[in-house]
C-alpha cells in the first residue's frame, strides 16, 4: 500500500505514500544560494525512495531568517542553484517540493534586529526581540513574496511548493489570537486571521497555474491557553479545502509549546505512535483534500495501517531521515520494520524539557551527509550543547 502512487487534485501523480517532511538544513551558502552540500544531501535523499522530499525552510526575505545558512527565494538570482537542487533530488523519480516560510517573531536577534509579526507580541526568550506589527503594505508585499517563491520553485523544475503555516512561524502567528491582536481586516475573527494564508495561497495559485501542486503544513492546535485551537484549525483546513489545495500536512505546537518534537504526548498518543492522529481522523470526515500526517511514526506496521485504514494519504517522516537516508525504500521493501531515533536526553531536566538540542543534533547529521559522510547515531549530545551555547557541560554529567 505504501508503494502505491497517488494522484493529487491538480493531476500530478506522486510515486508513493512516504514523504520526508521539512527539516532545517542550515548548510546553504551564507547568501542563501543552495550549496554543493545541499546538492549532495538531496541527491542522497533522492536515492532513498521517498515519494516527496520537502525542503527545509526557504525564506522569502533575506532580512528575516529563521536560522543561518538557510535557502532564500526572494527573486530569480538563485534560480540556477535551485534548478540544480531539483535535478539532484529528482533524478530517481522522487518529487521535490519547496517549503516556503517567513519567521515573523521567531527570528533570533543575531540574525534579525527588526523582527515583524502580525502584532507586537514577543516570545518569552532573550533569543528573540520583540516584533513590530506589519503594515498593510508590508502584508501585501509578503503575499507577493510567497507567490514569487512558489513560481521560482516551478521554474527551477521542482514538483510542488508548500506554505509553512505551522510551528509558530509568521502564518501561524496570524492565525493565533495570542499573537494576532490586530483590529483591521487581518485580525480579530478567525475569518480575518485566516485571510493572510488564504491570500498567500490564492497568489501562489495565480502565479503557478492549476497543474502545479500546492500544499500547506498547518498546526492541529498550538497547545496553549487562548491560542489557535483544534476547532479553529479544523475551520481553516476546511477553508483551504474549499480553495482547492492539493495537500494538507498536519503537525502541531509552537516554539513555546513544542508538540512537534513530542514533548507533550499523552500516553494514548504514545501508544498510537503518531502525535496528531486523533485530529486527522476528524479532518478526514470533513474535507476532500489529500492529507499527510507528520510526527511520531516509527514502525512499518503503523504506517501501513494508517494508510490502509484511509485515515490519511501520505505519512511524513522527519528525524528518521536524519539517521536513515534510505528509510523510505527500506520501509517499502520490508527490509526495515522500525525507524526509532534517539531520545537525545542529557539527564539535566531544565535542558531536556526545552527540546533545545533536538534540531541542532539532527542538523549536524545533515551537515555530515552534505559532506559525503554517513550519519552518526552516537553523536555526543553534549558536543552539540557546547557548540550551540558556547558553554561547557555542567559538572558531573
């Protein structure tokens, strides 16, 4: 079943039901142009059997970045680089989709001295400066930027584009009543808060046409009191369904409440593996758009069951691709039954509760593959801590 092809509403057929969900790579050139290391990484993943490879964050504004050495798609300056990336990734039949994003308030201070957001609500961390609200003119400019990035993906030969509307980034900030305090047409009611993402999608569709796949990654909920709720997410997903989107990927959480790295699981969720399965089953009953679920899938049995039961159309895997670059092919062929990844715990509660080492540990694995090396499942977690904080490990650990 997982090896069966699937035809999206736009008419494009994906070769199988397994996808590598977006992962921050952090190995682009300093100016945002795709690098040789990225070509190497995606060429390797492209041989690994996934139906779709979603890129990590591709930013629409060089002045607002989620992390250093991230790809940037402001204009066609890097078209050659993105074209090479598409060719490397897709040489064996895998589809490459560009994930398009803007960090909003989630841009670290050392990369963004003037962050922007829906409103001036900051994060409770010294790593991020308080944002200023976007003007109407800037909102319209951003809508154009998202559309231009999608068009660049098409011109580069990629097979699709995805809006990053999850994990507390700018689209998510507009959707949440905690971070969107606007009183104009871009804030207030859910209809107004959803206007930004709907206009982004419409602009993309206008630019790329009806036969180019467009999708979104969206939170099932933000898991914070007073924030974007499951009920609101359901309504926004129904709005996107009505617009004719090709694929909706469900995830969850924000940097303040990181459900996407599994820090808020209920016991029943752990037993089912997939973090947001209960929600996507409800979504399936209300929309026609194909669904993808990312978060927690670790066994071949569960992946096959989810697809055979009709609960979803695609299974997204993230961290397993950091250690097992051929995981899709192995799951399809039956040579791998599970793809568990390390818990990455230090034993220091205040560090482990934040999940702060999850992403950089995995990014270091991607950097290794970019250099032609194999992943290192035994990579020292304290080495990662020391590199990203500049501090030595606490005594006694």
